[in-house]
């Protein structure tokens, strides 16, 4: 049971390049989320998805694009990476259950933009 | 702006002591959750307390919620060196499945 995985775990890229971070979950959870974590800011929501083909902006969506063609995958693309996007990115998923709603997190991707 | 703010930002205690972390939020919530993050890892869910609950226990964890003050606290009793981690509160508003995370408390438990 793999749970939720992210790839790559580490990525170094250059300003202006396109980068895609992958997220895959094996639970068939309806909801998936992308966060970035920076010192002093905790976790900030970038985008989230309630189901396949349904996505919505979070707190800091600028410069990012997401898609959700399959329930289990939720890739995050930086169309033209900037240094300010250097961060640790976490993917998370949760069930469509109003009574619970706890989120399960992947191990993170550490992205450095030079 | 973030919904949750946590206090203190950092806490250092001796093994065996209790650790208390506080969280404040701004709008009405459906539930409030606490997560733990070990260095270099993802967050792990610890405990959830609903808006109609005032206190909840899970092992050595005790969470309280005061909706009139829009605040919550996490108490870890009889702390261990293995409890060293960052702890985050996350609030879920009534009308949303999103969680809004606080900035976290870094706990160091000295052996």
C-alpha cells in the first residue's frame, strides 16, 4: 500500500524553465491539495481539487498550473520557474467525508530554482 | 492571510515535562486539526476536534477548543525525545474542505 507519493523528491532547475511535480495516491481519495512550505509561512495552499477535472485556486496560485485527469494523479506545473518558487512542495489527499477531512501528506519535493 | 497563528514559535523542554502549544484562528470553523512534522518529512495527522467539542484525548495528547475565543491548545504529556518535531494546527471552515494551517511550533525535547 503505497499511499501518497511525490516525484521527484529533489529538483534543481533554472529560472524560466518549466517544471512538473508529480503526486500520486492509491486510496481513491476525492480531494487532493498542493501546498508550499517556506520558513516563517507554514503551509500555504496553492491549488486543490475536489474530483477529477475539478480544480480550484488556493491562497498562492500565481505561477502554477494543475490538472486532474485521473482521480489518483494531481500534477503541479511551474510554467516558467522563478527564484521565489524555491520551496518545499507537499501534496495531500483526503476523503470526501464531512465528518473527518483529515489530510494525508506525501513526503514532499524540495525544489530549488537558480 | 493565514487563518491560524501558533504560539509559541519554539519550545524547548526536558524529557518528561509537559508541552503546551496554542493556536488561534479567525473565522468560524467546522473542525480544527493538529499535525506533526518531523524534520524533512511530510505532515502526519494527530487529532481532530469538532466545533461542538471542547476537549479530546488521544494517548498522551489532549486538545482543547474554545470557539468563543477562537483558540485551541495541544498538550503533550510526559514528553519524550521522539516528540521533537514541528506541530501545526489547521482549521477547516464550515463551507470548505480546505484546511488553513498555522505557522507551527517547533518543539525540542531534551533527553
